[in-house]
C-alpha cells in the first residue's frame, strides 16, 4: 500500500490517487522545473491513505447513515448533518502506518531543504470514477506548518474538511456520491509570501474569454486574500503575441487599494492574521515590470504544456525575492465554451440612469435589478430570497451553496480573479466587486440596478431602472466585401467587442481616453511647475502621485489605453484619431481653463490640426505622439494607424506631419500610415492634392454635413434639416470617393447613416466606398444593409 508519493513521482496520470491539485503540482515539478519555472517541492498522501483512515476507524457505515438524513430538497439540516459528519471524522485517529509515512515525507523535506522548513498543507479531493472532477476550494488548507506533530494535526483536519457544509453541498449539486470521494493531502514547501506577495494568473481574460492576453493579479501577503476577494489587488494585462516576440508586452497596469495583507502570527505558529497594509506599500505595485513579464512567460509555457487556458497561483518569497508557481488548474468557465463560439452576443443598454450608489469591477457584461439583501455571513443565507441582489463585504467557498439564488452579487472587496468574481462567472450572475463601500451605501431591502454593460466598470444604481437587451445572431453573419469596422473609444470594452464580426477599428476616439483615464489637460502636465492655481495643482498631484515625471503620466496612460484596443483587434487596423476636443471641451479637463481660449464658435475654431502646430498646444500634441510611438515602436503594435482631424489646408498637413516625424512618428517608417478626416468642403475639393500627404481618408459625415449645409449639428431648431443623405452631402461624398479612387487612396466613412438608412448604404456601395465604421450597437444592422446593397449591385 502506497500512502505518500513525492512530487517527482506524480503527474497528471496520478490524478485518481492524489487529486487534481497535487497531480498538477507533480506534473509541473517534473516537467517544467528544468525550464526555470520554480515549483516548490513536496509530497502528497494518496487516496489509499484516506481510505485506510476510514477503514481503520470503521467510519464508512456511520458516515453513510449520517448523510442519509440530509434534507435534499431545501437542505434545511445541512449544518447539523455536516457537523455530525465532521465530529465522526474528528474523533477518529490517523493510522500508525500513515503517521510513519508522514514522518518519512517530513524528514525528506527537512533533510533536503533545512530543518527549520515551513510547510503549506493543502487538501486535494478526488473520485476514482470521476477523477477529473473539480473540487477546488471546498476543503481546508493550512500554512506555515513547522513541525512533524503539527503536520499530523493538519493532515487530520484536512481529512475532516472533506465534510464541510460547502463540500457536502457542492457534491450534492454536482451529483457526486459522497463515499467514493477521497482526500489527498498535499504537503509543500511554503513560499514566504506572507513577507512578500502573491496572486492569481489567468491565461485569458476571465470576464470575456478573450484568449490573447494574460491577466495577473496580486497583493501583499498570502494569496488567500486575493483568491477570496478580501483585498482589491493590483492588475496587469499582458499581450501574448508581443510577449512571444520579446517585446515589452504589458498592456495595462492598475494599482489596487490593497487595504489588507495576510501575515503569519508573530509567535511563528501556523495561524494567520490580517494586518493593515502600510500606506507606502498600498501605493506600490507588488510586482515590477520584469517580474510581471517573467510570470507571464511562465504562464504561457504552462498553458502550452496543458494545452488549454489555465488558472494559476503565484507567490513571491519576501526573504529571497524569488517567484514561484504554487498551483495551476484548467480555467473552467470559458474553456468549456471554446469548442464553438457563441451563436449570439447579447448587448444591454440602460434606458435611464439613477443615483449612483457605488462602483467597482463589473462582471458579466449584463444588467440586473432586484431587492438588495445585505448579508455578513453565510449563516444568514435564509434571508436571501431567489432573485435578490446579494450585498456583502466579501465571499469565500462557504458562500457557494447560496450564490446561485442571487440575481446579482455586490462586494466591498475583491478583484476580477476573486472568489466572488469566479463564482459569478460560473453561475452566470452579474457582479460588481471591489466597490469598497457597498454595504454602507446600499440599504437592506433597497431596489437596485447593477449595470456591468459599460465596459470593465460596474455601477450600482438606486432603483429599478429600465434597460434594453438585444441578441445579436452571429450564426449567419459573413462579412461583406466592403470592409466593416468599429468605432470605439473605451478600452474597457475592447476584449468584448473584439468578438464581434469586424475588420478592425475605423475610428478610435482619443479624446474619450483623455477625458476618462487621464482627466488632466496635457499642457497642465507640461507646465506643472509653473502653475499658480494651488487647487488645480493639488488635483493633479493626487492623480499623478505615482509619477514623479508628470508628462510620463499622460504618455503611459494614453499608451496603455491605445495598446489595449490595438491588442484586442490585432492584427487588423486600429485607426487612432488624434485628440479632437473643441476648446470649450479641453477647458473642462483639469487645468484646462488655464490654457484654452474663449471662443464664440468652438466648433469652427481652435480644433484639430490647427492646434497641433500652434504654440498653445504643440507640446501637448507631442505627448500624444510619444504615446503612439510607444505603442507602435516599443510595444510592436504596428497595426495602429494615425488620423488627423479637421485639417483645413495643405500647409497644415505639412506642418503636422513634420512635427510627428520629429516625434518619431514618420509616415512609412515601420509601415506607419497616416489618415485624414474628410470633414470640410476644402478636403473634398482638394482631395487629390491632400492624397500626397495621407495614405487614407475617413469621411466624418457629421461635420461634413454640418459644413456643407451650413447647419450647427447641435441645434435643436435645425435638426430636421441635418441629414447625411441630403443630395448636396451625397454629392460631396461621391466626389471625394472618386478622387480617392483616382489617387489609389483608401477611403472609408464613420457614422450611423449606413445602418439607419439602407438607401444610404446602397449609395456608398455603389460609389465604391472601401470601408464603413459603425458604433457597436449599429454593427449588425449595418452589415445587413451593406450585404443587401452589394447583392443589389451584383444583380444590377
């Protein structure tokens, strides 16, 4: 009888004997350690050892009788039955031969790694008839175990934990018989992440299933806080293709609040305690860029070895500074859907807004509403009614039996890899996690609406709000010959929208990023030291406190947002329009009023190309150029193209292009293409000459309509006359398309008209437009209209 097996002896084929967790550790230790991936050594007790424990204590019949009393309708006596089963297990003793085997395993580790060795003791359940079943998170784990006697105690407690209430309920929900399930105990060298950091890695985006990125999360201290969601961790997204090319591949960094860190007790026991994180550590990322890159590389290798997306746990030893992989398991939610892409994509749009109660990370890409039920412990589960919104500080596996009843989940703490986030995805619930204050801003019994359809941000609104749901049928959608592209500004929506049928991004609005992610006028950053408005300086200092170089704040934030969108749609073109605020809109940025002129008609004033070479804004434009150069030349996302808006004359084109070249964005270098927005009659009348300066044109139908008809597009009084299909506007569009064809210049159009009006789509196709870009909610209708137009043209 084999009672323990060392990691160098086990692999995935050992899963029926040692469970998925321990089999995976052995698999990595054997096969990936030689490649530099550090996996702590250890051993595991076998299923035989657990069954010997049952048989020597004559536990099978008493356990069977105990569980037979379980109310399997509403589980009203689950707590009582679970406690009785655990008491049976607690009163039993470990067989002497198992104690001897554990002594041998402990001595092996102590002799090899030092007699002061600390151990992590973890449970790994398995079933012989269903060895691949996942029992993750259902049983107990123990950390910082420092003696043989303590190891015996913890192994016994792991056996007992096979009958926690949550484990019993999980097996009932999954249809598993209880008796065939065995418990293997993994005994592993402990990484002293209590003095360092730890976290979770997904080799895809866990919210959308986008599989070309790696998501790393982390916080100071032991990993349980990250997994359970009791801390809001740092987040890093890494783009796989450029990582494999050896390029800087971190798309974005988000600093978590990390309000708590888990530490070992001061007496050196295996107990653990949460302590407040010092302020200076909250303001530090737990990983350097080099460490993020190393972990991402390891994750790719692990994913390749297993042949599927993975959910990985990492730890950093605070004493040695070394990184380790301490667990890896297959990702379950999106992996199960990968055999066939979803036939439909549903979009959700709020029809009204209410007071915002709290905000956090949004999961589920949907909207839900219901009565809020504030619970602080799973023992209050009886208060939650079917269809209510669960509001709680955090969740852990003890909550699993009740989460399926909730229409939505809101937590104070947690990131997108926390327990609440993972379970929400598994059960298909809408969740807003990491709000910080949900339990204090939401009243018990209050009607609330959860919106997770606004990108990565989740919002909890007061009241039951109306929303619209549209199901996009993707089964019969083939892209037409005319290129169909998207209009996008929000990087938080990029991974989701990349699943739509498309040929890239025809218009990426930079001003959305500046307004939302940066918030500060670029000239206020360039001239920060000279600012005299102390209130403005204080606001800027608060936002940029992690950036001693204020200009770097603008460049890095803009580069990360553009890179996220470019990566999501890679290798298709992403055409980035340089900032196109009007002066009154720039003035609304922090510090903007100090640098913007007062204009009677900003729509026709200091905007577009005219700003880029003017001394009042050229230094700000150069920051924009630095960010795009970072994305293209450093990160290697050369699918990014650059578009200049509101370019009135050839002289403006020349001056702007010269400044861009001086900033390292030279047309033709590394395949850089420059586009011009066609918004002005001068652009149309002189299109053939403008083609000497630009590789492509994009018709901005709103401004072109405004300036062709002489109508303020914002005027309610004249809205009935504002039509893109007016004969004069169509004549302008036809003229510029013809000129583009003559000079072999790409030409597209951005706007709603081709989706709203099939005859306008017909007109564009007949004139030979190369591409049309749509807002996401108009994409499917636009594709249908273009298909119909192309079909009509063929038959004609």
